[in-house]
């Protein structure tokens, strides 16, 4: 323990001690050593830190001020050391990307794959977002790049992504299906025929699910939420194997996971349903992280549009 930290411990112990000897016993130090540190520091500052004349002893106003200042210094040193250790760890661990938009997962994986082809020495880890504390996750180095709902902070670089067009998929086993077209219009007649559809939702995305439920109520659909699955792709595949069921999807996901000619898509206007998604990094992130974030932005904008 350095001298500054020792002084901090001594001043903190005054509240729980009646004498200097009690402070020494509490800190497992000798009484002469504690007294010498106090005398040296009082001489350096030219003030008295502890009133020793009364029992129990107590801090003077100068002692109170120096104690508060030492606490701030110790906290700043701890933050500095933690930050340095996190930066050291980042050199030996993957770049961590947190994704909070399940509809972008496959596009993100495609983009990361292309990035690794061009940067074979890079190490990247993609994880589902588990927290809303974006600022602290980035600041502490737990996450390097966050993809999700915008989090405004002065030290975070933010790039907004466009929202994709969302669709209600209608499999060929459902009543409104029309084999002569891909798209079915968002009309009252079609919605009425879908009013009692079963809906396959997304587990682990309660906010988005509540948003979708409210959307359905606005257009008169009252689905029976019988099944919740972890990804939009799994929900889409399951809808195709069920009768009279639907979910929320994008055109790209439908093209990837449903057999051509055996489904319709009902487009939902972007002013009706949209996802607000941003790519976020610290403004002080190193060049490798910033380079990857810019690459992901370009790739995802292209994929969405």
C-alpha cells in the first residue's frame, strides 16, 4: 500500500476509532508509524488533520476535505488501472460485437465473414445483447461494438441504420394465399381473413413483441400467441409448417428460408412498423474496432436497402 493509500485508510478509520492506537490496531500497523505519517502529512500541508486532544478523536475540517479528495484520487486511480487492464485484455481477446436486432443477425454474420476473408488475422465474437447499459459496456471494454437501439452519450460514436420493410408471411396452407403473386396488399379484406391467425413470436425480445402485439391490435388482428422461438428464421420456418399462422419477417429472410412460390408477403408500411437501430462504438476506440464498425455499417446499409 503506498503512502497516499495508507493516509486514506488512516483518515477513514477515524470515524470508528477513539485513539490513534485504535487506528493502528484496526489497520495492523504500529502506533508510531501511524503517528509519523500523520505528522509528515500535516507538516507538508501545514494543517492539522486529526483533533487528538479530545476523545474520541475526530477529523478537523482539513482532514474531512483531504479525506474526500483522497477518495476521489483513489477512485480515479482504480478506474485508470481497470481501463489499462481492459485495454491489455483486448489485445488478446476477440473484438466483441453485441447485437440487439434479431432481424439483422444473418446479415451481420455475412458481413463478419466477408471482413474475415479480407482480414484473416482478426478475431471477432458476436453475442446477443443482454443489457441496456450500452455506455458502461463500451466504457468498461465488455463490448467493443454495439448494434441496437440508439444510446446517446458524448463519448459514443453513433451511426443510424435504415429500417427494413417488414412483412407478414402467408404460407400456401393459409386461407389468404394467392399463388399468382408474391405480394398481398395490406387491405381490410385480407386482414379480416387473418384475424384469428396463430402468431409465432420471438423469445428474449419482449419489447419488440409488445410493439408487434400493439400493431396487430391497431389493424384488427388478434393472434393466438402459442409459440415463441429464439430467432426470426426459426419462427419463419415454423410458420411454414403450421396451418393458419404468421410472424414478422423481412423479404430477405423469407427468400432464404421459404420455398419459392409457396408463400405471399404482406408489406407493412415503415411508418407502421420499423426498427430503430444504430451501430455504436466509443469515440476513443482503437483503429481496428473503428475500421470494423465502418465496414459493418456499409455492409448492413447495403443489405437492408
